[in-house]
C-alpha cells in the first residue's frame, strides 16, 4: 500500500518544521547546479529572499535536479539522511526550505523534490490541497490521471520532457496530499511500481 510512505513523509515534514535549522554554509567554486558560491538560495530574477514559493521540474531553490548530495551536504543544506530502497537516499533540508520539502538522491544525484505543504506551487499554480479536477482545469491536455500498477492509488501526472510533476492523493481526505518533481524514470516509476523493499 502506498499510503504509509505518504504518512511518513507528511510526519517528517511536520517534525522538520518544529526543529530550528542551523546555519547553512556556502558552496565552493565549481558547485553543482543549484549551489552557488556565497549563497544558499538560488533566486530567480526579481524574486526576493524568503520566497519558498516555486517547485518545478528543475527543483526548488538550491535543490536542483541532478545536484550532488556531497556538494549539498558540504554547503550545509542537508539536515538528515537515510538510505531507503534500492540505495535511494531520502533527506531533509536546512535553510528556508526546511520543513517544506524532502529530497531524494540516487547514485549521489538529486532525483526527487517533494512537498506536503502549500506553498510551494508549480509554475502553473498547482499545489497540495487542490482536487484532481482543479489540476485538470490548470493543466488541460498536458496532464492526466494515472493509476499505479496495483490499481489501488491514483495520481495526476504532468510531463515536461524527461521529467514530471506528480500529484498524489492525501491519506485521510480527498485531494492532493503530496507534490513531487523529478525524472520520470524515478518519480513516475516509483509511483507506478511501488517500493521494491
């Protein structure tokens, strides 16, 4: 059943919000995507600091898809981590995104950013708490309802090249309970096939 991981992630985000984040260091020269020297948050032009409002298929803030776990850790942006199924490392973050997102790494590279809170929103304006019908109005033919291989869970999927936005249900109420982004071969496959351990 896929509800237990969602409940655990929701609980972890709630717990992370209660624990104050420590200071985050800056990355060195030649940093991976999303970790800029002298800064812990990569801002869009015209975006002010403190804006944990956008989660896209590129990632969120300094947590860019493809970024190195080693670099993010040395920059002080990773709070805790645990090895999950198939060697995937699940982690909590520090800084302005603490308590807002959880991240996952495969082979040392960021492959998933997810949230159980609103904001952040997708670039199209979708977020946790919306209904699948609202997502269909926002995305139109770009998105679609999908089911897992077991047929016991539904999600709303939006493709963007080789990456996806995936909105999964809430364990105790109707609507979106978790919003995640990343490569389809990780995010979509994990939803469709479930956990292997």
